[in-house]
C-alpha cells in the first residue's frame, strides 16, 4: 500500500511495477483527482515554469525512457532556448528543464506503468498498527478502514506552520492575509507584502509586478541564490554516503534544517537586484513582522522588527514547507517535529516493521536529496530489496516498457 500519489509515490510505484509480484500486490491511495496533482497545482500556483532539478532527476526507472530522451522526442514543441538546454544536457552540463517537459514525462511514466489502474482516490486520516495482526489499519475520510501488511508513506511536504502573528492575522483579515498557494488575485496599484526567502517568494514578486502591483519583500534572513534547492554535494549515492557519515543525529538534523532554508535560482539574481536598485522593489532583510493591524483606510499596517512600518493591501506568505508527518502513528518520535528515525537499511520507521517512509520523511537516512524529485529513485533502491526479502520475490525484471502511449498534460503549464 502506497499512501500518496505525488511525484515520490508515483515514482516508487513505477519502480515497483518492474517486480512482477510486487506489481500484483500494489495499491496506491491519493487524495487528489489525478496522480502527482498536488505537485502540478503547486507549480501552477507559484507561477514556476522551469524545474530546479536537472534532466537526470525524474520518476522513470532505469531502462525506461529517460527525461532527456523524452525532451529530444518533443524538440519541435520546444522553444529555441529550450532546445539549447537539451543540447547542454546531452553534453553533460547543467541544463534547465521546462516544467512542461517534466509534467509530460511524469504523466507518460504514470501512463505506461498503468498506475491509474491501481490508484484509488481516498483521503487517509490515520495509519495505526493493526491490533493482533501483522500489519496496519488505514482509516480514510470516506469511511472504509483498509488493512495492509506493508505501507509506504509517501506523503511529501505540507506548508510550514505560520508564525503566530500571521495565523492570527489570517483569522482576523482572511481576505488580506493568505498563502502563496491560494493564488490570490493581484490588482494594479496594490501594495503587496511578500514574506519568505525562497523561489515561491521570488516568483510572487515578479507576478505582482506583472499585474501592476507594488511588492514589498520581507525576509527573516538574507536571500540566497543557488542552482538546486539543496547543496549538490548531497546528490547521488556519494552524497547520501557523505550525509550518513555525519557523526551524530544532531549534525544530521542541523544539516537538514540548513538545507531546507529557502533559496532562489541564480537566474533571478540580476532581475531582482536591478528592481531593488531602481526602487521598484522594497526589501527588508533580517526582519520579522511583529504585529499586523488594520488601518483606518482598510489597509494592513505591518510593524517590523527593524522599527519600520509598511502599509499594504495584501500579505502573501511564502514561508516554506516541512515534511507531512500527520499520518505517522502517534508513538513515532520526531526530531524537531519533522523527521522520524528510520532503519537505514530498509527505510522502515524505527519500531514499526512494515511501515516504510519515503520522500521528506526519509531525510534522516537519505539526506537532503530525499525530498527532491530523485528521492523516489533513492527510496526505491532501499525499499524494493527489503520488500523482495519480505515476500521472497525475484529481482526486478530488466526490461523496457514499450508502446505508443499518448502524452496528456493535466494542467496548462504555460503557452509556447
């Protein structure tokens, strides 16, 4: 039983498909109306049109069509700049992946592995050990309780808990304080406060300017720019080994927290810098919001830790993500309320045999790469051998899925 049909869950299912008896046992539960829907919707909400991860990071198992080959087959649908990026990727250099290509390739993999046939729409509300049995009870909001001997939690991230000042402000002024994922309407002439230091904040600033609004950027620290959303030293097998060699859990947790801080693609640096220099973008660094109150004009007054005040029409919170731990059994201990301790050799939750964690929940074992697109492959490489040993199955079949499968895009991700 795989809980979560996002990028990580769908990727693991694609890998499991290549082990015949695991394929026959596999069921996928997803709360959205289509697989990987939450990821696609989040990208749409923030306005992101390119991936931060390289062409090598995708959900296809080895031996299936790789994303770079998929892009080559669709060169006629790419812009000249995007085609240049494909050639860069083929030469082994860093290349920027269009979101459309990633969505198309992911949708193609979901189709050729026939994941929709084993996927059921359900909102899981709890996973608990099954009393007196070997396995787990999976309760759903729709009513049925499902029993499974083996569960893979691939629940991804959720929006980080807002600071109290914003949660209270959102309760008092619900139309003026919202999440970046709410896709608020931006109007010309508005002053919009964007809170956060990551890529979603940067996209929101540019979207506000495009709508004729005046953005104000509030950052708790300074912005940082880098290609990937975490240090590339933690990519690949050697990166996982580097992380696992850290001498203590405290060092591992510290590294994960540092790597989870917001960052922005390098391509944004010249544009945001020039906007600030021109006075079009006001930036408050090393600043927090101490209070939010309504002014007589109906706008919001933000009292900042720097002593300054800002009067704005709308506050958009892009304050980051954290692992979704809500489905872990209550007795599972979390470090810094984020990370469960796992058995490194299997990715089973410590003390809970048969309950596997993938994606951000596997960060204490796989490192910062666990949350990345490539985290599906990394988790599958550990979980599949454990399942084969558990069920006495053969090794994964080494063959390529072939056929003429239509590619469909579940969301419009930009017009070319």
